[in-house]
C-alpha cells in the first residue's frame, strides 16, 4: 500500500496552505480556557463519554470490541437533506437520529437476533469488510487489536492497510494527505470500549487526531476557533454539495484537525503553568468526544454556521 503522511502532518500542511479556512489563534486560546474547568470536573473524560451514551457497549469484552468494529465500519454520512426527513430509529422506547440511529439499529437487531437492513453502500462495505475479517483475522476484530500490541498507531496501520473503505485520503496542492476519520475513531472507540485497559491500553493514544467530519468544523467556527472565507460561507449557506477531495472540503477537514491539536496544546500548557502534568487526561480523542456532544446539545445555537455537505463513505 502506498504510504501517505499522517493525519497530523497532513493537517499542518493543509492549515499552512489553506485559502478559505483559517485557524484563529485567539479563538483557540479562548476555547482552551473555557475547557479548563471541564477537564478539572471530569466532564472531559472517557468515563463521561461512556456514561452519556447508553447505546455504546457498557461491558468491557470481546463482544464490545466487535460491536465497535461493526458500528465504525458503517459510520458515515448521516446528515439529512431536510430537517423533516431525518433517519429515525426507535429502540427501547426512545427515538434516535444520526449516528445514534445506526447504533440503535445495530442493538435492536442484536436483541431480536435478526440481520440489520442496510442501504446498498453500507451493505457492500459490510460484505467487503466482513470477508477480509474472515480471511485474514479469523472473523474477529479482537485479533487486530491483539496484533497491535497496545499501540494506537499500529492498530491504525492494520486497519488502513487491510480494509479499503477506511482509506480516507486525498491530494491537496499536489501533495498526498490523509485524514483517516473512521480508522482513527475505530481505534479510539476500541480504547473507549476497553476503558484503556488490557489490550486497549494504548500508550500512544494521544498520537491520534480528532475525527474530521462535518459536525466538528461547525462547532469550531461557532466557537471562534476557525473562520471561513465569505466565498466558502456563501457556498455553505446555499447548500452546495462538495465532493470528497475538493480543495475547500480538504481545507475544512485539515484545519479542523490542526485547530483541535492547538486547543489540546493550549490546555496542556494552562495546566503546566499550574504545575500539573495532564498529558494522560487531555488528548484529541477526548476533545473530539466533548466537542461532538457540544454540537449535539447546541444545534439551535449553531444554525448560522451550516455544515459542509458531502456524500461519501469516509464520514
């Protein structure tokens, strides 16, 4: 497989060359300061993420790891054309939308011991991925996790090299770049499902970036940590459909990764000034989890910043 630079290195290059998306240093600093108390109160933590979302696996087990692999294999493109046409799934008396509708559908199918109905592209990817899993890894993603030898980066490479649908790559200004949104979130969710213990004790978990999708950029612009050009904002307001790999789409995703990396750096520096080493409590994974929840809770407040629209398998 052809080598691509890491998402972190790609993000640095994109942010330095971006024309329509800018990372706002002052906004980054203010977001970090606003998050300071959240970290201290443990709102910004793995335990908080698990407790907030009942659809995630609650037990630490091989079944939980395989559940994560299934969910993240199908974890793409949940935004709706119109507010009144959302995909909704009812499970145990509650209605779920977006990504959580997928989780609810998976759990409902497991409870009923019946196969989950999938649209054509998800079905194709599920078959492709399942075949590879059977042929190379004995039919269980746990095998991949054990092969990673407690390294997030090694597990990331195993996933990207063996499962084509996870190869989230592009070309920007003549240079190859990568984002690996679903591959990185798969590694992160594995770490979460195993509570950072046993085979999931990834000492290099902080080497992962945030998972560049369409919701995290929206919240970063809303919070003032990023800014769009007038031309890009016009396109977003008009509902222009981007293609995966378009320059502005790449700028949005790359700058989001770089911006969140800077927020983590600022947070760590704030604690360092108080004599505290928080390197094990602050990383891009937990920042992504926190910002994603923030976006869900503040959708009405963020309506002035439209999401960028892309139909594809990477996010």
